[in-house]
C-alpha cells in the first residue's frame, strides 16, 4: 500500500487504535472516483457546449439526446437510475421532518462546526489551490446550501428530484477538479495522495451526517432515534450519489463516528491551508446574509467564531488560530436565545428583530436559485478566478 508522506505519522498512530480502519482510510487517499474520472476523461474530448448538452441530457434523462450520443454517457448515468438494494426512500421521511423542524440551527451548525472540521483535513489544500472561497466564494457556499435543502425535500433524492441531480453534479464537478489539480504543477501527489480523494469525500460525508447531528443537538435541536436514523440514511444515499465508494461509505451512525475518529487521526495536523480556509469560511458568513458594513460584519464574525470554538473544541480552534474566547456558557446561551426567538416570533412579533442570532440561524434561507435552473457547466481552469462561471 502506498502511503502519502503527509499521512505516515498519523497512520502509525491510528493503527494502534484500529489497524483495519486506518489501513482502509489510507488506501483511499490514493483513490478518486474511477467511474466519474473515466467519464470526465471522455467528456473532455468533446467541445464544451456539446459536453454540457450531454451532461444535461443525462441529468434530465432525455432519452432522445442520449440515444444519439456516445455510449459512455449512458454507461455513466444508467447505473445510478436505480438505487442500490439498501436504499428505502421511506426511511428518509423521519430525517426529512427533523431537518425542517430544526432547520434554523442546521446550517449554523454546518458553517460553524462541520465545514470547519472538514477544512482541518488535507482536503483544504484542494480548496486553497483552486481558490473556491477566494473567488466566487459566497456563490459556492450558497450552492452548498441549495444542495442540502434539496436532498431534504420530500422526494428530493428520487431520480427526478433536484437533490439527486445536485448530488450527481457534485460528483462530476469533483472529477473535473481532480483532473485539473492532478495536471497542475501545484499538486504534490507524493505527499498528499489523490486530489479530492475517496478518503476525503468519505470523511466529509460522516462529518455532514453523524457530526452534524452532534452539533445541531448542542445548538438545541431535538430529535428521536427514528429521526436521527432517517437523517443518516439521507446522507448515506447522498454520499453514494456523490461517488463515494461503498468501501469507505458508512452504514450506520456508529460506523460514521468511527471513520471520523480514525480518519482524523490519520490526517496531519492543520497547516497553513487549513487555517486559511477555516478562517475564510467564518468571514464569508456575513456576506451570505448581505452584511456589508465593516463593523457589523466584524461583530457577526466574532459571534460565529465563539459558537464555532464551542462546537469544535479548544484544541482544534487553537490549531486553526481562531480568536481566543471563553467557552463557558456559549452553547447554553445559544440554546436559550433559540427558545426565546421561537417564542417571540410566535407571540411577540414586534420583539422578533434581526440580531446576530437571527442572522446566523437564517443562513439556511440563503441559497442559489438561478433563474435558468440548475447549471451543469463545469469549472474549466484550476484557479476559480480564471474559470468560466459554473
């Protein structure tokens, strides 16, 4: 097994805890998404407009175009038309209900907890090099919001649903970016393995599911065992559609938490790219809700930093160079604010005014809904600022 040099020390430590899982994680650091990577290699041989037309036809299941197009397009899309045997769409319903009932804190937890933890891994290098939060960063975050909203819509993960389409779109975009990074001079494959590797997408999906459950509970969400199982089921099928190999795709919440633990041990300590990306993410929060006044933006960012430090803990916060703030009482105060805000919104509407809390918990409403519908265009340059709009 080839071990990228950045992972050697972490792998040695993780093996002492769970040798099998550590080995599996490291093995996936040099694997991308072979099926999607092969698809991109073929689609890139075609003119851009023709490639976009075929991808759109595959997403919308336009049989007329697909029947006259190259066979590799159907070979990519057809296996995904039928869910695997372990998928039962009825299992999603409790998780969907829970998501919408607790939606005010879901994206707050995603922004301040889950995404920050994700950027503490070496996946931050891909985002840093491409500049996805440096240029058009707010649009990228709004696209992420839209994806999460759509997968938790009733029927969103059915074949014709926008959650299905956006999940497969992410798979194709990842394959294109993987190709662009691999061909660039900036990617160190010997040290970092494969760009946007299966290890990192597998780690991300457990963060979006099991870790997000933990974070939203800390911010006051309430859910039953059936609802948490439904939430995990939604994200598991979403991960499958995003091209995560089943060899590293969790089956249950316990598996997900174990992957997060051992995968995190395998990862090197956060370095410059992780620090830059995590801090950029927090500072992008005010822009999502159109805060343009510098003093107001700074005050809101400080608020998010405090919540984030309380969610991810002192050690990781210090590694990411987050501002030092007291942790005592942060989460109880947030939960109390949420209870008050819900009461005020229902009974005291004149007191339900905009503040840091309401702005933070309304982030879920800020999503990209392009008038022309979902775009299936792909990035065409490794640097976001030099790429066409997608």
